[in-house]
């Protein structure tokens, strides 16, 4: 029995690594814009049901997406320093078992769909399709981070549909702006792997931008934060949001300082620090909408 328990715990540990539950930064980067959209759509507190559905759905679908990504990249990951220790690259789990796990996670996420308006169903399927196809875009598309940005932004229209039973035009505006944030932080991430990606033939924004990579990240942050500021003004958000926006701007400037020399460890630090940028904007939305009610 102790041997079985140990084996089960080891299996769970492998599943946690495969689904990146040990690295929750991806959950945060998905969650903050989605929750911000929930609060904006509701004009404040969106209710416990919406909050729980979107938090759980985000966690489950991000986990399933990580599994699908690792299945697709299993023959490449072993040749990249950052990903060489991944479960499938090391052969610690089989592909069939990984795909079953992804299917179970996606099925658990789908259980929440009956709790949401019908307008969310086609959006959910579109989000799954985009996320599942992302790993293959790296084979031929020169800017796969833009496709990832679309996948990472679909929680925004889904949040509006959940609250308003329709997707308001401003949801698509927020989705378009969020693409630039994803492009900024995932280019920072891609800068870490650039030498290995060049060697094995994987496409990335860091490779496509070349020596203009830092400038591209700066412009992406500028479009995102500038657009969000205009959007907030048009939506009537005031000083509480402005304070959160100022913190987000400070985070972006710090990231640019870190990545200016293109040192891999600092580029990775900048990527991970985007959690605080997203959190600052979300807290600004919560504070502002709470005071207006």
C-alpha cells in the first residue's frame, strides 16, 4: 500500500508539471483580463456564479492547453534548454495518457457551459480551437504570439456574454487591445528561447522582430496601455482606475529596462512580472466600479 501511494503521488506530480500547475503565471495572465471584463460588463460585482465559473474554467482550459502544447512540441522541447525537463520530452508520460488527461480537463471545463448564456457556447468552442491550433502555428506562422494573443483574449467576450447574454462592441475592443499585451509579454518569453528556436526551426515574434524586438515590445505596451486609457476614459472610469493604470505603466517601463540587454534570465523575469501589470489594472477596475455603485 505505501508503494501504491508513492506511485500515485508521483503520477500526480507528473500531471501537475504537465499541466503547469506548479507554474501558475499562465493562469494569472489569462485571469486578470477576463475578470476585468467581468467587472466591466457587470458594472461591478459580477456574482459568485460567474466568478467561480470563469476562475475554474480558466484554470482547467489553461491546463488542457498546456498538455496539448506539450504533445505537439514533445520532439522539439528536448532540444530547448528551458523546456528540456518537460514531462513528455523526457518520456515520463506517454502521449496517449496525456491526451486523455487533456480531454478530461476540457470535459470538466465544458460542464460549466450550461450555467452560461447560449451566446457563450460558440465563443467557448472558438477559443478551444484557437488554443489547440497554436502549437502548430509555430511551425509556419512568423508571428505565432499574435495567434496566442487571440487564444488568451477570448475570455473577454465570453465574460461579457455571461453577464449581458450578448457580446457588446466594447468587448471586441478590449480583446483587440489585449492582443498587444500578449504580444509584448510573450515576445519577452520568446527572447529567452531565441537561440534554440533558430537552431531547430521554430518561429517566434522574437525571431521575426530581430534586433527590433525591444522596440516591438515597447510599442506593444504603448498600444495596449494607451488604448486601455482611452477605453477607460470613454467608459467613465476615474481616479481609482488611473492609479492602477499608473502602476501598470511602471511595470511596463521596468520590463523594458530589464530586457534592454536581451539577457535570457531578465527577459524571463519581465515575462513573469506581467502578472503584476495585469493585477494592477484589474484592481483599478474593481476599485472604480465599486465606488460608482
